[in-house]
C-alpha cells in the first residue's frame, strides 16, 4: 500500500494533548479542517506540523504501509495554502505576493498553475 491510497483509510478523530503545559490538538490526518488553533502565537507552525506528522507515522506503523512521496505531499499541503493566503492578502497581485514570499514572480506563476490556484482580484 502507498501513502496516497491509505491516507483516507487512516482516519482517526482529533485528540487533545498537553505538552509542557500547552494544550494542543492532534487532528485527523485527512481532515485539515479539523485543525483548531486558538492562538497561533502559543503553538508554532513547526509544532503543529510535527504533531500531524507524528500521527501520520504512528498510523503508518500501525497499518504497516509504505510512505512514498511524503516530502512532496507535505510541501504541497503547506505551500498551496501559503500561496493562496498570500495572494488573497495582496488582492491577487502576483508581483507583490512573490516579493512577500521571497520568490521570483515566474516561480510563483508556475506554482499557481501547478496547484491550480484561482487568482481572484476583489474590486
């Protein structure tokens, strides 16, 4: 079995945990909408990603499946919403968005096309 075919099969409900006095949420793997962040300043993005990956690796171990292509899947799941939100914050302006992200506008355009992101300009 491979990762893409098993993520949907490894559906576990979100769990609440305490670590070093901080309360956090370990979301189910295939439902990123379950990720609840009360205060992003108290829980770093790194901790949230690590927590989600720990669940993934535990489920992989329990289900005895192979994880193939994980690096690209993780990059896509972080990069796509980053680009979407950056575009939204700059009203669809790709030059300003690319500057904010620290990448070339042509690179941004390739990523927009690759992820099939709809660029919307509000009036």
